C-alpha cells in the first residue's frame, strides 16, 4: 500500500497563515499538540455538540437535560449563562422551524476524497473533512450542508465569500454526497445541491441572535477555486519534504497560535518537532498528537451521548 497524505481545509489555512505553525501541527508530519491545563471544553465545542444532539434527537431533545449535562464541562458561570441564552433561543426560535422544513440526512458527515490529479506512484493524496449537518428540503427538492459557527460578531462579508471551507464542502456535496444519497434512496433521483448555509449564533449572555447566510457558487467560480486549491496543495506537498519551515508573523494568526512559546524561544532560528521535544522547558508544554484531528473532533462530541461522563478533553 502507498503512503497516504490527507489534507483538510484547516490544514490548508494553517499552511497559508504560517508555515512554521503548519509544519509543527500537520497530520502529514509529526504533529504536536499543546498540553492544555484546563479540562473544560470550549464553549463553541459544547454548543456544536448540543446542536448535533438536538438535530439527532429532534423533538425528543430536552433543553434542561442538555444544559445540566453540559454545565460541569464549561469553564465558568459566565460561559454557562452564554450557553443557556444561545440554546434557549435556538430551541425556541430556530429548531422547530428547521425540523418542520428539513429532513435530517447526516450529522457530522466525514469525507475522505481521493485527489487523483495529485496522487503519484509513491503517494495517495486525499482531501478530508467533516460537514456539521446535511439536510434535505422537500419543498425545493434540495440538499443543503449546514455549518454552525459561534462568535461575538458575525463574519465579515468578504471573508464569508472567500472562505475555502464552505466552498470545499459545497464541492463535496455536489461531486460526492449527492450521488451517494441518491443511490441509498435518501433523496429523489432528481434532487439537487443548494449549497452551504452558514448558521451563525452569537456568543452573548444578554440576548439570542443568529444569522443564516446561503453560500452558492457558480461554475466559473468553482473552476477557479478548484484550480487555486490544487496549486496550494501542490505547494504543500513540496513543502512536506522540508525539515523545517520559516515563521510568518501576523497579528491574527500569532494571537491564537499554540506555538507562541516556541517562537518566543527560537524566534527566526530553525526549529523542528524534535528540537521542541528535547527542549528543557518546551518539552513539558507539548506532546506528539496520537489521535487525528477529525477523530478528536468526533470524540469531543460525546459528552451528551455519554450523559456527561466523557473525559476526552
Ligand atoms: S506564533 Fe506566529 S510566527 Fe510563531 S508559529 Fe505561531 S503563527 Fe507562526
């Protein structure tokens, strides 16, 4: 069997933001993860999980039970107040309408699609990812992918339009999922793909606020996006052969980067995973990742199904 290289959109974004950050975290090299001091799950993850649970259980989902189960996994009372406001509003204003107009087809749909144009004699290359929710709208005979996003403010429109994640997911629905759903008789043979709906819910404790943005892409735009993505993936494949990568400083990416301490210590000097694992202090802050990102993402989605006993984070 040939070795596999798997690229996700998160990995592409990391590569474009800072090659050093990418080189230390890529699943296609030896990926490091920062050891977290807190065992609490992040509010966004808990909200995502609550929505997955609610769309799965439909009318049987019980808001009070979800909140009680999630409470011990949140960082503090403030986060609980925010989650409570978000979920109460969602259960009142959004979920009943969604369940009336949509049939739930998939929750956390994982894909791993071979990229034949990039695969070589030595390597099989795949694009991989997970779509939060896939639904069928009978009234329009249309399949939609839904991506849940939580933030204090809504996304800027240029970013929403340029974001590679919904574009790739729309591509996967069109080229991969539609055929599969038709062959399994989940949707009529003449069903079509609508696109991706970005389902944004504000992280606020004062009021419930949400927004839906429909992302649809014409054929010309799809063609150019695919060509652009292929060119980036080719660059990533070539860069995989380098021992280390240079840092690219940017206020936004550095602010949220797990490798800040690495850069504080080494600045522009060459640094590899090995250097970090043998460093006097940094070796205590990082370990080699043993569970793949997507698998870890799915594992973290067990708190509600386990009735609160999950301790994967
Ligand atoms: S801190 Fe900034 S420069 Fe350093 S790895 Fe992270 S993103 Fe790159």
